[in-house]
């Protein structure tokens, strides 16, 4: 049985543990290379680092996030939407603080898909001076098979 | 750079989405979802017999297109995408974008765009909107 909706709704607004994320030069090179971009290890970071940094620094694993909403990777969770906003370019080698929370949950009933939940969460990145430099807002879709 | 509504961005084409890159990304992102590297798990979910590309990889192709057009990563002010379908290892996909408006905000010239990633003109796997800073 899927997690009861009332239980799921209790995670909305609860802050993630949070943490920090450093854009390691070698890691930036490997990631940009893997997605076909110019592989770089100095200067401005790819805007995708907003997304990568938010997830890496939120203080729990992706598996942990799935468990929080009563799901696992084996359920075949899918991405719904993703949004990145940059107030300042992220810099390779810099460290950012990450904080955020689940912002909404919705239970849907699809004729073909059956029951599924859409879980949205928002994470903010602040630089070493405490300035909010970027935001990542994402949603996952969790199929709820019986 | 002359930019106006209707301006099309140079497309970015990925001839064949590589399965090996999915393994690299899974390791770097600590992504435990097995459909990105384990064909058996893809089959078990009835999703075919090729690894499924990570959604963020599909987003990254659009980011790469925008970055090349804008001139630097930091010029991307905002990007919002919907994931419409899966991309599989070996697929050919193309990132595209078209300017929908140009405006000034806080002394900065911004272009708003529709963006998408397609297998073909009739088969979009991701779409969304973006705002990019452009030269005055």
C-alpha cells in the first residue's frame, strides 16, 4: 500500500539537514565532459552545478529523500520539473551552504499510471559571505504501486 | 548580437547518447537508481532494454546550448524544464531554443526563451523556458 497521504503531507516544510557543497575542479571536469559540454576545471561553473550542488549539499542522499516520502529507487521515481535560478555565477572551487525543504506534495490518480505522488522541494545556495546566489526547485514523481 | 522575438538559437545535437556517461554521472551524483546502468532493472520495469539517461543530463544538454549562445554559464539567469519522456542510450537528441521576448531589468538586457530537447520535431522529451542575459 502507498504511504498514507496524511503521513506524506507531514514532511512539507520540514527543513532538510542542509550542509555544504564544494565545486571540486576534477568533478566539474568529469561532469561537464559526461554531458558533452566544454570540460573545464577553472572559472565559472556550469549552471547545472546549481542543481548538482543543491542535491549534494541538502544533507541527505537521494535514497534518503525517497525514503522520506515512503519510496525507493526500485519504484522507478521520475523527474517532474526542475528549475535553476542564478543570481551570481557559481565558481569552480568555491564552497556553498545549502538549505531547503519539501515545499509541496500532491497525490494524483492517472487512468493509465494509477496512483502517483508529485513531491516538490526547494533548495537555496549561499556563498561564503552568506549571500544567496542560486536556487534549485525540483519535483519527483513517485509511482505508488500496490 | 542582434536578438529579437523569433530568433532561433544554434541547435546542439547529441548524435548518440552514451551509456558510459550515465555510469559516470550516477557515480558523481550518488544516484542509486539502477535504470541508468543496469539493463535488467530497465527490463523489469517494462521500459525496454537500453539504459535510461538521467533527467539532469537531458537538462544539461539545454544548459550547454544556452551557455554556448550566451557566452558564459553565469548569463543563464533561470531555466525551468519539464521532463516529458525518457531518453535511452543510443538515442539521437537535439537541444533547441527560440527567443520569445527581450526586455530590460535592473539595467540588464534579458532574453526570454522557449527551450526543448527533441528526438524529432514530433517527439519532445523535455521542454521549458529560460531567461538569459545578453549583450546590450
